[in-house]
């Protein structure tokens, strides 16, 4: 359902939210090692989140990533939209294009009505889940 990029991004943001912000940035090598994720791939994902205002990125020997927003204000929906886009919430499960476009042509797929409800529930779930609520404290 979600791409590996999106799942890795969510995991990394949850990880960073569990870090003490007073300790500063966390380097990509540390994040990658702690989460068991490929560093170069993860770095690209985190840069995308930084460009979109979720994280702050600093280069150099003391560089790394830190949350730019409070974990209570970041939802799963925010991250999914940045990394995977809104296709999961708008596109038809079988036909190409958005369900809105398919409905206009009156050629809805057999899953259209059922999937529409699931899609709405999923969007609401992602909108209601904040990163703060997903952080596991030691």
C-alpha cells in the first residue's frame, strides 16, 4: 500500500521524534544503523522531508537531521502526501486515473464504492495519527 520510501520516512520521523532535541542533530549513519535501513536511500527520503518543512537538515561534521515541527503537529498524512503523494486517496484501484475521473466517464470499477469508503477511512486514520502518538518511549 505504502512505498518503501514512505514507510522508511515514517520510521525515521518517529525515530527522530523520540530523540532529545537538546542533543541536536542525528547523523544519517546513526539513523540508518539504528533503524537497519540503507543510508543513501534514507538520506534522499529525509532530504525530501526537509525540503517540505518536516525536518531540518544540516551538513558538516556535526550535521544531520532534527524535527523542524513538534511531533504533535506532524501527522502520518503529512508524510504520506510528501513522499507518496495523494494517489492512494484519490486513484481507482483497477482503472488508471482518479476515481473522480472514472466516475465522470460512468465506468467505475467493481471495487469503486467499497474502495471509496476504505480510502476515506485510511485518509482519516492517517490524518488522526500524529508522530507524537507513535513514539515508543524507552
